[in-house]
C-alpha cells in the first residue's frame, strides 16, 4: 500500500467550527480532537495542577497522561485528546481538583 494513503497533510482547514475557550471565540479545524484543535489555535495550556498550580497541556494525545483535562459544557475532567471537536463547545481550563458534593458526617441516609 502506498504511504500517501496513510497520512493526510496538515494545512489550512477546509472546514472550521466555532467553539469558545475561556470566553473567547475560536474558529478551529473540524474533524480533529479538541486537544489538537486547541493546540493549533495557540492555546498553551489546558489545565492547572491541583497540587502546585503548574500548567499542563496535551502531551500524549492518546488518553494516557491526563495533561489535557478541560471542562466542557460544565462537565469537568474531560480528556480533550479523546473528544472530537464540535461546534458550540464551551471549554474552560481545568483548574485544580474537581469539586464534589460533600456529605455531612452527621447525616446518615441508611437510618431513614
């Protein structure tokens, strides 16, 4: 099989979609992962460490490293490298650990 069928050239996108990143409108290439689209658009980091605040950006691009975590349409802890970009996405950086609903230690639902 000729190698030219295995690869496609990266260049100006034929089709783009509009997304929002941190409140700014971006026109990104359609047909790629959200992580790749953000990188192509010049986004330098997508998350901040819960421990040190260190910025992180897509690294492995295959779902192993979790450096590309973002919040998409209100859902935290989304791996941008595994999500296809789609029109209208609202994306925020993942800042620190995700909040969760804490249960009051005095409440015990088993007693009800």
